């Protein structure tokens, strides 16, 4: 069966450190992979899209990698700030968008 | 900025009632989607539409129907609400190519008693 797995545990990190989130998938062949941020009580907000032929994508303090051989994406937040505290969702495009359950990140000042 | 609005933030209904959830987007997007979000399960696609009067079933369509009479409006209907439909419902829209980023509304938290 198809499965998208994100870090099972919430991530607690110190301000200024790098947060690394994982997204592993099975039985998908995604042409695109997206990352969203979701704050409590709000809808998700799009952050980044990476194509299957791209290895890495950056946007300000965010970096995403996409390894179709390992069937994995890594999402990095560098120089993290308390304002980065949120739940981060990965989503795979394989003729429709399918979401992981998300990883909650808390950045301590 | 793209704006997706949903008719209610919170809704409480009784078992067996017919429930309408409305979604409107103001960016002339072709594609619209309805998801439900439950703890630990992530977002699950209920129905989607790539054009007016067109609809496609998502992963969990049972117990739901949709209507898209105008490009900007996509309605989700619970024909006979049940307690297992208590959830957060999120509407989204995207432009042209379906793999494009999706813009989400604020969500409707529906409680069925």
C-alpha cells in the first residue's frame, strides 16, 4: 500500500540550530514534491516545490532535497527562530497530491 | 494575494442533518479541492474538481458529495451527517497544472453530535 512517513516524533531544537525533517514514501512515483507549513487552527501554506529531476532547492533559510532512489526528501531550516515553530507537511504529486501527517517543530529561544 | 474563504470556522450539527460547506476563491483558479484533516492521519482528499461542473472522487468520498456550478465556488455536502465526520475540513485551490502549489482556506471545524 502507499505510505508517506514523516518524523514520527515532534522536533524540539534550540534557536540558531538547523532543524532537519524527513519525508519517506513507498509505492509512489512522484514527479513533484511539495512542503507546506501549518500553524495551529490555520490552513497549510505552501513553502517549496521540487521536481523529480532536481536534487536540491533553496529558499532563504529553507533547503529541500529529493532523492528518488532512496524515496526520501529532507527539509532543512537553518538558523532556526522561534517564529519557525509550526507543523511541516510534505506532499507528493503522483497524479494527485497526497500529504504526510506532518512533523511539529518547536524552536526554543 | 490569493484568497480562499470558507463559509464557517466552526459548525455544530446533529447526526442525520444535511450539511453544506462552502468554499470561494478569488484568483480564477481552475482546480479546487476538499480535504479533511484528523490527528495523526494528515490531510485526506475527499473530492476535487478541475473545471466547472466537473468533479472527481478523492481517497475518501463515501458519505460526501460536491457541487461546482461556478468556477470560483466549490461546495462540499454531507448528505446525512454522522459522528465519524467530525473533523477539520479544508478547501484549497490551484492554478492550471494540477501539480501547482495549493492555496488553502482557514478550515471549518465541524462537530457532529
